[in-house]
């Protein structure tokens, strides 16, 4: 439902195409919006609303659905309202992959014996957990053939929910969080990032100042959180920095960058006059990897996607908020790995970030720590894709000669 689930699904689609070029038909499906009856087809806008009010709306939804009887009732309701549309889908999957905790139940309960094939057979099912430091228990269904987890914390949780953990080949497989192709070649990218010339060239391409330090400020795909307060506070505190500390080169100044789908905030920040500071408010960008390369550090909510990407990019990370439950575990992941801090107070955020920017040694040490924490995630996407391709191949091989030779892994997500 959040930008992270979609970004991870797109990452796997690209990685699977790389693993088996031209042999895959991948369909990314938003099960609820496409097949759910009201109010289930409104999950995506409801997610956005809940994420705007994390301590009231999000918290109550998240923890209420951890209560088994309530979850059972919700699952029954999903099955009654959504299964029919899902089962009638024209796709003929050889593999189903769930990228969201609420897209497990319907595909697992729907006819897993494909009605479209001349030879009836079981459709394998995999879950790819896209949370990082903690995860909702609905991610873990014992009936899945494989469950891919990104971290020790999530693997342990899967084990506690009764899934079989162990060496490679077990039901639970730990590789990393799927990230988009631009983030795969971490080591090479990092060298690239440290080269001042190429960073300046990229900044110019993105219409950012080429000689000023840059803080990237994001609030997930939807631009949620107290972004306005953070930008204002940062802009104010930057003015207290000595001019030579604000710039990469000789000209004074500073630039910040805000991304996401929050058009209202973007317009508000664009209208505002900023003294001595550049604030470049941008809408949703598909070039997040490039913005991360140009930035000296990032301020973000603790979304798993952004945290993993920032780590791969070796970006010191200031966490400004988290969704209770789901993203709470990402805070210790960042702080204990040594590449960031957490505060929800805009003034503290501004003080911390301006402190980092004036301490090149600290910034460099944090950048190294981030790259270490990000390593599994840069290589994990290809590993997951490779296993998924193997699962699809195995399912195809088990069919008779009547069956189409093309693979069609089928990726439901929201
Ligand atoms: N993102 C992006 N462009 C933007 C803002 C965000 O591509 O302008 C991506 C970001 O790189 C990350 C995802 O959206 O991959 C956000 O995922 P995250 O898990 O951090 O938060 P969510 O939006 O799912 O709550």
C-alpha cells in the first residue's frame, strides 16, 4: 500500500527479468483495489490517511489486527468479497508472490489448482517481507512455500510464528530487502558517490546547486510526517553555520530537497521566500538513487525502503518519525548500526543535522557504517529473484507438454 511495497515489487520484476531475460511475464497486481468490494478497495487511500495520523489511526489499526480473532474475521470478510474476482483473473500464474501482509490470505485461499490449465497442478506461493526491523504477524503464513526475510529480527519473528527457519532451502530465506536496480551495484556506486566531480555533475543534472551541501528530506512515497516544520527549522539553523561550512565549494548557501506525493506541501514550500538557503521542493521522483547520491545526509521517516536505500548509498540518516509497530524496529536498525539518530522534534533534527554537516570525520564514519548495513540489501534483490525464477521453472517443468513454455510469475501487491 505504501510506496515501499510497490518499489520492492518493481525491484523484483526488474531483477527477475535480468535473471531470465524474455522468459517471464510478470504482472504486479493490487489485489484490493482491483478485486476488493467497498470498503476493501479503498485500502490504499486509507493507508495514506492512517499514516498521516500514526499515533491514533495507524496504531489502533495495526495493533487491532494483531489480535487473532479480529484477524480471522477480517480474513473471512476478505475471502467473501475479494476471492471471486481474484480467481477469475485472466492470468495463468506459475508462481504467486505476495509483497504485502494483507495479500497473503486471498491468494492462498483461492484455487491454487489453476482452472485454466489442461493439467491441474499446485501453484507455488512465496512471500517477500518488505519490512526491515519489525513486521506484522500477518506476514507469516505457514502454508507458503518460501518466505523471504530481510533481517535477523524479521527471521526470528517468522520462526516464532511457526515458519521453518534454517539453512538455504528452508521455508524462511534471509537475503535482504528488494531494492530497485539503481541501488544494486552498491560498491561501485559508493566510489562514484565519493567523487566530488561526478556528484557536482549529477547535482547540476537534477537542477540542484553544484557547490552547496544538500540535505534530502523525504516522508515515504506519500510525503507524510512533519516535513514542513523540519524544513523550516533546518533552514533557520543552517543560517547559524559558518558560511564556509555550508558550501562544498566557495559560494555560501545550502540546499534542501523534499520529495513525495504531497502536492500541497510542495506548493506551500515553493511559495515561501527563503533567505540565504535554497529549498527545492520536488514532487514524487523516480530518481531517488540520484538524489541520494547528491545528498550529504537524509532526513526521513523510518520507512524500510528509504532506510535500506539510504544505507546502500552510504547516507547518514536522521529519522524523524516511524509508524508504530511496523517501522518501530527500523529505528534501532539505524541507530545501532551507527549511521543515524532519531528525533521527532524539528529543532533537534536541525541541530543534529547541522552538527553532522560541520563534522566531516563523523559524517564519513557514519557513511561507512551505512554502507556496511546496506550491503545485504544491495545484493539481496538478485538472490531473491534467482530463487523465485527457480520456483517458477520447477513449477513449469512439472507440467505436461500441453502447457505453454512461457513462465508467468504473478505478483499480487498493493
Ligand atoms: N520514493 C521515490 N520517490 C519519492 C519518494 C519516495 O521513489 O519521491 C520511494 C523511496 O525511494 C522508497 C519508497 O518510495 O523506495 C518509500 O518506501 P518506504 O518503505 O520508505 O515508505 P512507505 O512510502 O512505504 O511508507
